[in-house]
């Protein structure tokens, strides 16, 4: 079976892009040699090239885009027989299954090619109050999932809990659902020629874009409370600004702890690696989960992970857990870092969990592709 993998994300999207690279590498390990990688933009093409992944740029024509826009607007895109130039190019490559590494907005435009796609999270079902989930983009994503989930030959999800949500909320239980958990990012291995980052000697590391749902405010307020009790923790935040960074900077300033928190925009791989190696622990209070890329990365770099207790099943005792709605709970979790016996045990457990995830992912993907071959080919 010849497999195509379509990637539209790039380095600026962070976790989604790294997850796509991991997925490509995992497919290659299934010993399936008939693999082609596609993208629709030059940015992704060159970013993939940095990770030694060759891809082909395949775009929709102006006519394709016009037809899609008109018929999608009047909700007739599913029934028109028109086959786009994009799909014809994929068919000409003799692709049997085209896998999208994210929810692609033009899935409904596919008429002949068999496809599958990855759903990275379904947090929008339970968290409706965050502005980023009330956007047109978020609503469109939900619409695309509902319209195309039945047509997909495989759905890839991050965890068993997401699979259960998929079956409960979308009635999706007749097709193949493959669990493919987050692994650590495939960081660039070229020598780092950058100067060492000037930061704290001891710090908590939170690598995440500045969205409201990422819950940076809990860290800021917790550090302020601890400071009032003469307990000092420092933190380093790294990520792309999604419109919320200025609010965080203002809060930090108002609470007079600007000297305890360092903000960085998105950094290159080498600097991220440096911060992972130098930090005391990885702290991740995000409301969205259960999977997040820094979980596996903390385990890879042998760092204690501090993670929300609502996702305790996912991290399988490989983290210090806390209530991510509670300053007191996070304060207690930070105090636990002094217990070296416990942190050593957690770090060891994390290494074991990451090893297991990588093996399980490979076996799950092999089984899913094999099942598709038996059913459709």
C-alpha cells in the first residue's frame, strides 16, 4: 500500500509540527517503503527539509478554490462530483491512503482518494469559555471533524480518553481508531553555536504559547503567594504570543515579581534544549490535554514533571500532580520538589513511560495500517 502524508503545519505551530515529524518517522519504521510527503506551502517544505524530510508541494488551483468556496458556502460541497486538481495530483502519484496530520479544512473536497487524519485534541467540547475556542477557526474545525469523520478510513488520536470522547460525542465506532501518543520533539542535532542563554540559576520551565487556556496566570499568582511567604521560585516562559502575553506581563508587573519570571518568544531547538537541561522541573498547568508535547520532553531530559491531576491517568504516576485551578495545590506541588527520593522515582518512571509510548505507538500504527490494507485493498 502506498501512503501519502499531508502536512500543513510548520515550525511556528510548535507541537503540531513536531508531532507530524514524529508521525512520518513512525510510518517509516513500519517498513512501508512506499511513502510520499506532501504539503501546500513553501514554509512547511523548507522546515521539513531541516529535519531531512523531503516533500512535494501540492496546491489547489484558483478554479478549485473558487468552486470550494462557493459550494462550501451553500453546504453542497459533499455532493458535487467535481474532482480537484489537488486530488488528481495525489491520484497520479498512485497513493492508496492519504493521511492528514491535522484537521484539514478541505477534507470535504476529497471525492476519490481514501484518507485518514489526526485529531490532536477535543478540548473544545468541554472548555467553551476560552476566547480561542470561540473563534471562527475553532468552530470550523468542529464542523470539519463532524462532516468527515465517517468518511475517514483511520482516525488517529492522542489517548484512550480522546478515543472514548470521539465515540461518545461523534458516534464514531465503526472505523479504525488508532492511539498515537505524543513523543518528544525530534530536535535538530546540529551543533549549537549560540551563546548561552542568560537566565536564572534555578527555574521552573514552561514551554508553551501564550494562550489563555495555557494557564500561565496560575504560575504567576502562585509565585507571588510564595514570595509573600518568603519562598522564592523563578520561572521561564517560552512561546509564541497568541494575543495574551501583554496581559501576563502586566499581571507579573502588578504583583511585583517581574524579576522572578523571564519571558521569551519562540526559541530555536538548541535554546529549547538548553533550557530543558538547565531547569529544575517542567511545569505544565494547561487546561487542555491529556497529551502535551513537553510531557514527553521532560521525560526525555530526565526532569521532574509537574502536571494537572485531571490527567493523572495519562502520565501514569510519572509526574507530581496538582489541581490546576488551585494556587494552594500548585504551591504544595512545588514544595514536593524538595523530596529528592520522590523526584528521582518520578524521573525514572518518566523514562520508562516514554520508552513504552514509543513502542506502543509503533505497534498501534502498524496494526491500523494493516487493518486498512485487509479491509480496502
